[in-house]
């Protein structure tokens, strides 16, 4: 077993290494998000986004969001709950089949967890003109396996692992005592 705080440190290092790896080896061939005419379309496309995270990543996101004002945090958790309801997101069944607009995208700011706790799927994702330039999927699978192992060492008794991002955000929101 691993304490959550220690696991969050390890998760942070895993993500940083993965982000550096993608940046160095792939991102230079992708379109530049800073000058994208449809900035955020990738995060808000409710027909496309199905980012899943673990409970540990949700804890990391909560820590990042904790640096924002209480009012802003409330707004984001409310957006997450609204997404769960609007897109009928579940904790069981084929959770990957449902898509949603991500509640962590903030107009004018971008991804609210970009630097510290961005999900692995989002680190891998960018717009590439040539399919051959995309990072091979096994790199993402590899880091997600590591994240899953870390997650299990912290919350061993909890059967829930990968869930849609808004579902985990709703479950760990400040009003939730037990999961
Ligand atoms: S990932 Fe693609 S759609 Fe999203 S901001 Fe970057 S270039 Fe634009
Ligand atoms: S977590 Fe961030 S990068 Fe990923 S879909 Fe949400 S806003 Fe976009």
C-alpha cells in the first residue's frame, strides 16, 4: 500500500516524464495550439471527448483546482456534475462509449490542469496532419498501466478504476465524503 500523498508525487513525475517525451519526440510535428482558430474544439467536442481517468488522477486534479478560488472550484465541480447528467455518464457498463464536453476547459484560459495534472490521453493528443506522425498508442497504454498500478496501491479495495473524467470529478468533489 502507498499513501495518497506519496502516490501523487510519483504520479506527477510519471506525467512530467511522459509530457517531456511526447514534447521532444512528437509535438513539434503537431499543429500549434496557440494559433489554433478553433482553440478548445478538441476538449469541448461532445461527440469526440471520452477522456477517462483514475481516482488518483482525480485526486491530482483536485489538488490543482484547490489553488483556484473557492467560487471557481465550485463552478468547475458544478460543471462536472452537469456533464455527468447531460451526457448520462456512468460508473458501470461501457463507459468509453459515451462522450462529453470536458468541464476542465475554461474559455480564455484553456485546460485548467494543463501544467500539473493533465490526463495521459490529453498529453498524447494533438492535431497532426499526417497520421504517421502521431505518437503510437502503446506509449499511452504503457503510462496508463503504470498509473493504474499506482492507483491500485493506494485504493486497493476500491473496484472503480478508469471512469469518465466528469464522473471522477463529481465523486471526489468536496461534498463527497466516501466513494
Ligand atoms: S489540439 Fe487541435 S483543436 Fe485543440 S487547440 Fe490544439 S490545434 Fe486546436
Ligand atoms: S483535461 Fe484538459 S486537455 Fe483534457 S479534455 Fe479536459 S480540458 Fe482538454
